[in-house]
C-alpha cells in the first residue's frame, strides 16, 4: 500500500473526511501516516469549501496508537524515535491550529496515540462499545505525549488513572469524563457524526475559525487575562461582515447569507 493510500481524504458537501486506512495494522500511526495526515490537514486549512473535518478509521478499530515496529530493529535509533514524536506532536497541534473544527468519529478502540488523537480533536462522537486507553505503562513506555491533550480534556485525576493503570475506559465513562461529546449506537455513528458536522458547517467559517483560535488561546490563562483577551476578540469579531450580516438577519427574522468575511 502506498503512503497516500494509508490516509484518504473525501468530501461530503462542506464536510471533509480524513480516513485512516491501515485496517490490517489497526490504523497504527506510522511516521509516514502522520506525515500524510499533516499534508491533508494543511490542504484542508486553506480550503474554505471544507468547513468541518471528520477524522475516522477504516476497519475494526479507530486507531491503536503508534506503529511499534518502528521502535525496534536496526532502523530504530534515538534520532528516529525523536522524529516520530516530533511529527506526532506537530500533527496534533495542527489539529488545534486548523481553522475548521475537527471531529473524531470513534469505533472499536482508541489507544495510546489513538486516544491522544481523540483528545486532540475539538469534538468526538463514539459508538457504544468503543474503548479508550493509554496503556504504554504495560510495555514500559509511559504515554507522556498522549497525556498532554488527555489531561486537558478530562482533568488530572482521571488522566493519571488512565496513564498509571493502562486500563480501558468505556464509551459511557469517556462521555462522563468529557473525552467524547456523544455516544451512539454503532449503526448510527456515521450519521450522528455527520449531523454534528453539518450543524456546525452552516455557520460562518470566518467566525468559527476566530472562535476556535480564541478558545485554545484563552483556556489556560488566568480568568482576568482570559476576559481581557476575549473582549478584544469579540470586538474584532463585531467588525466582520458576517457579524453585521448575522445581526441584521436576526433582527429582520431571515436566514443570514454568509460571505466568510
């Protein structure tokens, strides 16, 4: 299978789909897979016709983490391992920097870097029966990089429990903890994820992009600093053509016509 075939991209109207396509490897994130994901994410970032991105996987699982075969053997070295984790971190951060909201569509399992991928996405929809884990401790490789978005999604105590035990967390527990937004029947997973994506895609991409950036910029600031930052962002937002159009449409009781300006 070629590098390009290991990660696919499809469009469904205004919604893009980044599809992990290594079912025989449980959609493991090899170095080449992550580099291809970065290519797709960069292409999406400059494509205003893609208003929301869904990340999903082909085969029986969403993603089982890194391709561990790259960590052993003659080709393995500290330099190679450092590159793997650097590229992985770049890819996860690019999801946050993407102008479009990103939704993880999770089935089967999401473990280690696969769980990290779920936590790094802006939203996540899971099927009932899906399971999540950061089991690196079981093989002597603590999931330090997955813990970065994980602790920010579910909090310190819960993240530490997952990291220290390596135990699986059910979809229902992941919902309770805030790792996913919604849990649905397996047969409804694709429909419900696309429905959520289309709910968001109907709005101004200019406004959504500004709001997404502001969300991540302010989230770790002290409350006072966050308010100072947020008030400047909303003042800037009020100057957008789409904000003026949206307010006028609301007052005139009509549907706004977005220009993404």
